[in-house]
C-alpha cells in the first residue's frame, strides 16, 4: 500500500520523512524472542521551508547559526514541518530541534560546525553515565517529540579542534599536520592538546573525563568537549541516510529517549579520536538501528544506562532494542554493553551484523560499583573478520585487576553482594563466524557474582587461543568449533 492512502497523520509523516513506511520494519519483529512494542515513527506536518529563505548562505564561509534558529522557530510557530538545507557547505553553530521538526539535509550538503568555543555554552547534562557539566552539543534537542534528521547530507563536528591526540596513535605525517594547528604539548611530548587549559584538566582527571571541580570551567572549556548529537528525553526520533562524522567526543548520544529509529546512516571518526564512539544508546526504550555503518575511534555500537550512584539514582533501563544489518570497521568494540550499565540493560537482539577489523567483536564490560543487571541479550548471524583481540568477551573487571590475577598472589577477592554489584546473565548467541582473532571467547566474572547462563551454539571461531573462563555458571557451547576442533 502506498503511503498516500494512509490517514492524514501518516500522510504527513510519509512525505516529510522521505518514504519511511509505517510497517517497513515489520520483518524485524518476526521471531523476536522478547515482547517489544512497535516503535512509533515521528509525525511531521507536510510543510517545508528552505534555509536560504532565512538568510542562509552555503559557501563554507558565512555563519548560518541565526538562519537555522530563525527557520526552526518559524516552523515551530506553525506547528512543525521540514527545514530543507540545499546543496552547499553550511558553516554554523549549534542547531536545536523542536517538536515536529525534520531537518532535511540534501545529499550534496555539508553542515560544518564551527569550533569557536563561544558558540557552545556549558550546560548541565549527563555524560558517561554521570550528571556533569559539558558544552552544549552541535546537534541537540531536550524534551522534544517527533523529530527527524534525513536527506543524506553530511554533518561534520570539527572534532580536530576539540580532541586531544596521543602521539603514538598517529603517523609522522599526521603529527606534523596536527602541530600546524598550534595547541599545547607538555614536555614529555606524548600528547597534543588543543590548549593549555585542556592539558590542565586532563592532568587532574587522569584517564577519566572528570576534572577537578575546583578548576574554572571557562579555562578548561575545550576539555568539556561535546558529543556531536545529544537528544535527551525525546520521543519519536528518526535519523536516516545522513553521515555523522568527526565529532568532538562521542558521535551520537540518544539519552532517556523512547521510540527511536536509526536507519541507513554512516558514522565516521578518525581511528585515533579520543572517546570517538559511534553511537551510545543510553537508557533508551524501543529502538531500531538498521542498515548503518561505523568506522570510529572507540566503541562503535554501545549500549549504556548510567554509571554508579548517578545511574542507580535515575534508574532508567536501556531495553527493547533491535540492531540489524550493520557493519563496523575500526572500533574498540563492534557491539558493546557497558561499562556504564547501572540502570540495567535488557531485551536486545543483534542480528545480521559484520565486524571487520574491530578490536573486539561482542564486548560486555562492567566493574564493581556499577550495580545494575544486564540480561536477555540475543546475538545471531554475526560475521567477524580480523578481530584484534577477543571475538567475545565478558569482563567484569573493566579497567581493574581480575580475581584470577589476585588469586595468583594467594589473596581472596570475594566481596559482599549489594546494590553496587553488577550482574550479567541470560545471553543467547548463535551462528557466529569469527575468521581471525587473538582469542575466541574470554569470560571474566566476579567471584561473588559470576556470569550466568551464556549459550553459544552453531558457531565457528578461528583464533590464536580458544576459550578461557573465570567465575561463571552455566556456560554452554553447542556445536561450536575453534580452529576446526569442536568444543
């Protein structure tokens, strides 16, 4: 049935959202091993304006922040509609979406976010599972409903002006180009920083992203770099066809959102980009991610639900997700849960995905202090090639010393079980092909809370090492081979 035969709300949606059909994703629900509501698509009125009508100039030089704001405000006053960004190079500051707004960016349009820090005020937000203050995101929405970004264009976050770069991660020629941007390099010469304030904050934060709170925010503003896209507490969201690249920090971060469709997008970051995640689906409900590709500097497709006390305080689960037909190239992990999972993660199916050259294939990580339960995860028809380390890994000692390592010194590492103890259970993996890895499967649970109920069936691994397990209960291999030998 053609979209034009639906009732009016669906008609407006079909026109504005570039042919997304109401039942387009019906096949993804067939055989789904958990109950999941049908994801609702955004409703966008059949009304359009063009950015150039509001003074926009796509020459790569003119600033278009005011033009974007004026166009969105006009549509918002009329009840919503589509903002068309035609072919061109559009330099701008942050863009904030409102209810019933679709940002349609032509396939020959490039939206470049200017790195001028004055354009990005510091706000209260949530990052890496904690309530913190960071710069507002170039693409952002808070509490909005029925929003979409479509059209096939490119969004570039100018991340090279925000991120630190470790010397060991880049070639000599890349390092020379980085130095041309100025910046600040400490005496050890190991890291390039955009400015001295960033380096000062990093020195107090160590390897984490939480600086000494006594530091002046404006002095260290670059350190408080934003994610490229932050949608918080939004409902009925669509991202379709576009490319999102070169983010200052994470690339895409839907947080506390409901009914999200992400279809046929491309996510790119340099392999050396610090915290250059692809997408972090954080404490969201009812999400479809399909037909997309990722080539990034950190975890590619990552599921989160808050960290430690802040995550438990918010108590928002990440649940009811379908991830299908996605490809990951470079990334620390292809599909990842954690390490921020304190609100709980459940009911996820990952199917028909390809991981090529990622550091890890299927990656599950947490640590004491998190709390939360991760359960009911199904992964099937996963194809991995040239995985740098583990095909499948569960590590409950993320960034710490494992119980097995402690026991070598004769020390007991069993801790009391309480609300801070993370729990991982009920994982169902099948039809996995891993052609090349350092190790096929590694399970590293907690002695007081082992990884429970993991089944891998009908799978083949080629790896330097086979299976290693610590602190687990009911881990089963059915028709699984490693290097041609059945387990």
